[in-house]
């Protein structure tokens, strides 16, 4: 769905959770005949859809605002050239998507390879394009530690977009 030009996707897990809780709620209400439960349960179910969708919209909007800055500041690098002392550096990398993880959570992680090596690229929001295995992509992002304070360098992507295969 689009909100003010920003693509917002609802996670399949989120939809499944709301459907499961709705079925449980309906079973409870009809078996117990306690219809007053609907007064608090229906708004809770609506909020289970609205809050994550709103958070996704807000993060997408912030990423959209960062893209021009990242395009101007990014330094093109090869995967193998990224080292722990590059933490905080804004980079541009190009490569082939080898693996896609956590796509159903709207927080995808990609394993992207170029001729020099493989790098993990995390995105903390839904990407604008549907990126799949074997897509050739360009990534704009910042080098961060895999875990909050420790770990190998990974790229926190602000933008990941498909490129023409060459």
C-alpha cells in the first residue's frame, strides 16, 4: 500500500497474527456469549495492524530523507575492502544477491557478493523494490557492527535498488 508516496508493506506474520487472534476471540465470544469482550478486543486487533504499519511508514519516510545525503557522501568500495575501522563510513557497493533472510518480517537481510567477497547487508525497514536472490543491486548504507557493540562489519542499507544485469 502507498501512503503519501511511501510504500508500506504489512508483514505476512503480522497479518497471520491478527487473523489467529481474531479467530480465537470469535471462538471465545461465541462460546462464552461474553459480547462485552468485543469492546476492548476489536480496538486491540485494529492497533495490532495500525501500529506496525505506522512504524514502517515512519522509518520509510526517514530513509527517503536520507537517500540524497547518502548518494552525495557515499564512497564506492568493494566488499573485501570493508574493515572494522570503517565503522561509521557511508558506502556504496554493487553486487549480486546470494541470499535473502527475514523478508517476511519487513526487516530483510541480504548476503551480497561482488568479485572480491561477500557482505551482509541489513535493512531496518521495507525496501522500495522487491529484491530477490540473483538480483544485481546497488546498496547505499553505513558500515556498522553486526551486533550493537561487537561483531564483524555489515552494511546498514538506506537504499537497495536493482541494477541492470551486466
